[in-house]
């Protein structure tokens, strides 16, 4: 009898693992659907929304001016000959921003502070003086990026032209 | 009895076990096959962008040759304009390739300058100006560069067609190593570097000309200041109606267009950075500051806010400034001021002031434009009279105001103009007429929103 109980327990355990696994699979599916839904919404909404999302994902934990700076870098790229001409094109350039590659840009809802930072950048404040690149020096980055001319460091980001 | 139960339970156990394993296997298989097809889809879209790029470079190449040999000016205008469009398309295709983590700025810049230069040239021809020897040479140089680029890309395309290289690992042939997948990006970087060596720096009258990047600030003067000086200057500069006690410290030395000390203002006793400010190391000019405090409900009206902003900059030495526009966002107002020399409004010499609408405190200031451009201009004689300008427009438009202004053109050169503020029915426009030759430099459409006035 005890053997039967043990087997039943084992069976339930396996079943539980199975259910959990389904759960994991299921939630993957779910999040994939959410991504497309968000994408559609943002495609219709303005560039400000998209930029605020990028700021939230790339610099959400940074001080306020660090957030303005990240938004300013995107705008500097739009203005530059070295990058595409529109905010969406710059943000969606494949592999240009880590948060677009790993989906973090869709995982966070921008706060009012993020929006304010974007607006200040759009209104002309640029703490980076025309910088086109930023990176976290404490993480691994491509070596070529260190050849750029560094303008300043704000919070945990280095900004460079 | 016991044996039968055991047998039964063992049977159930095995059946469940096999079922679970089968389902896991199916799950993994479906996931990997979905990932595999997604990878292929991605690869296909990258390849499509790549072939588009190939096509566009080829078209630019042909158009360039034609624009060099044609004898007709109207034909040349059309060809040059087409090159501009095609080059812009090439920029877009290039931006769709997975090269964002690489330094591909030379290729982008090449297409931008090529298109921009051809557009400027087309404008010149349309104004019946002759193309100079130097400009012909630049055009020829562009043709040579494009020809080479075309060749490099074709070589790469041959490899792609044979299935030798791709963007994503393991998409075409399974079992390819990750290293092979990176070949495509590496080859592009090599092409980018080659182009950097081949293409010269060029200056012309367009926004992407190389000289635009080398602007030196005009209004920075005085001796070098110390960090302590910077803190003193910063403390005196900010608007502080609530008499908040701040701890101020220099946190960075920035090396932008104007070298500066960055100051952080924290409320005494807290770690919260409330104000950040840049003070120039030469002369101690405040370049910009931003106060990130939370702004409460609006209590003062727009007019009072604009007045506060004007008094703020006047008290800090910015005299003869005229408010040219404002934008309200949430509970703050950003006002732009431009310098006025005599009766001429100098748009490039601008400062921006952000006013909190809850108590009228100045929570933002930006003088980078002013400090970069401001100098005393020699105002030339306006060869066209205001009456002449009014006459041309009053036939079709309802002219509200005409004034003398200086605007920056696309290449950041300054133009003396008449600014015609006029209505076509209920739509408002700003039209800029060159005061020297009567040429129309710019047309802006004014959009009045509840947030403020914007131009497009």
C-alpha cells in the first residue's frame, strides 16, 4: 500500500511539473501576444510615446538628467548624417539599443518622469552636447566604442560623439 | 489483492511518465521549430534590405553618370533630385540591417552627404546658377566612390547567393557555427572602413556638410574659472523663491562644444539631485540648468509666466531679448527668447526658459544656442524694401506683420530676411524673403494648439 502511495505521490509530482511546464510555455505564448499588441499601439501613437519607452527601459534607474541625456542621444542621431532620419528608424535600427533587442522596451511602462525627460530633450536641452553614443562602462561593450570622443558621464552612462 | 493494486499503480505511473515525456518532447520540438522559422523570417527580411541596398547603390551609380554627361539643365535637376531620393532610400535600407552594434557611421554619412550634396546642386541649377569646377569634381569623386561601393557589395552578394554567408547563425544550413554568422556584419564593417579612406571630407551649402560639425562657440570669453568659482556662479544664478538650502558640488567635467563643470544641487540633508547645471570653464557662463522637482497644479497664467521668464534672463545679463514662442506641457511653460539688434530679430541667438506654473519659479534654462552663435552682426543694407515685400504677398495672402530677422539656413549660415507673417484664410504661415536678392528662403506653417505655438 505504501508503495502505491509513493507511486501516486510521484505521479502527482510529475503531473505538477508537467502543469508547471505548460504554465511556463503558456506564459511565454502570452507574453509574445502582449508584445505584438503593444507594438501595434505604439505604432499608432506618437514618437514621444516610443521615446519615453526607450528612456524607461534604458535609463529608468538613472537620475533625471541622465534620462534627458538618453532621449537627447536619440534626437542627435535623428539630426545626424550618420544615422537614419526619424525617431522610430533610429530606435528600431536592429541591435542599436539593448532594450529593443531584449524586449525590455515593452516590459516597462514609462513614468511621468520619463515623459518629462523626453519633453525637455525635445525642447532642446541636451546635457550631452550632441553625443551619438552612450554605454554603461561597467558592462562589456564592443571595443570600437571606446574610440569615440567621450563628452561626459552622467550616472552610470558614458556619453560620446 | 495487494499485488494487483501495485501492478495497477505501476501501470498508471508508467503511462503518466511516458505521456509527460512525450508532451515535453512535443513542446521542445514546437518551440525550437518556431524559433527556427522566426530566425529564417528575420534572415529573409535582412536579406531583402541587403538586396534593396544593392539595387539603390546601382541606381545611384547610373544616375550619377547620367547627371555628369547630360547637357540639359532641367534633365540635370531631375537626375540630381532622383539621386537624393535614392540615397535616402539606401540610408533606410542600411538602417534595417542588423548592424546597430557596429560602427557603420561612414556608410550612412556617405549616403547622407551624397544625397544632400546633389539636392543642394539641384537647387543651385534651378536658380540658374552655374556649377563650379570644384562641385563637378566632388560629383566625380562621388561617382568613383559609388562605383567602388557597388563592386564591394556585388562581391558580397555573390557569396550570399551561394549560401556561404548570412546574418543570423544557422539559418540557411543547420550546423553552421556562430562565427560564420557574423561574417556578413564583419564584411560590412570592412566596406565601411574602406569607404572612410576613399571618401574625402567635403564642404558645401547643406546641413550634412563637414563644416557644420566644426562650429566654434562665438560668445564664450573671459578667463578660466575654478570649481569653487563655478559653485558660486551656480548658486547665484538659479531662481530660488522658496529659499531652499542646497548642497552644491562639481560632479563632472564635460568636454562638449563648450567645456564645462557639471554641478549637482541636492537639497541639504538629502541625496536627491534636484538641479543639474553646466557652467563653462572659460568665462563661467551658465550654459544650461534643469530643476527636476515635481510641479503642482497651475496657479499663474501664461502671460505672467512669460513675464517672469523675461525678468529672470534680464537680471542675468541677457538684455534686448524678445519672446518668440512658448509651449505649455503639463504644468510648465517653455519660453524661447531671441536677441534683437536694432530692429532686426536674430533667431540663432536664442535662450530657452522653463517656468513652473505652480509658483512661477524658473526650473530650466538653456543658452547653448546663444553662447554658440551670439556676436554683434554687421547688418547689411536691405536691398528690398518692406513695401515691395508687402505688395508681392498682399495679393494672395492676408499679411499681418513684416519684420526684419536673421535666420540660419540649412548649412548654419546666417541670412538676413524679411519675415512675413500672413494668413491664407484661417491658416497662418511664416515666409522668409532674402533681403539681398528677394529669394524665398523658407516657408513655415504655424500650428496653434492649446499648448502653444509650433511651426512646421
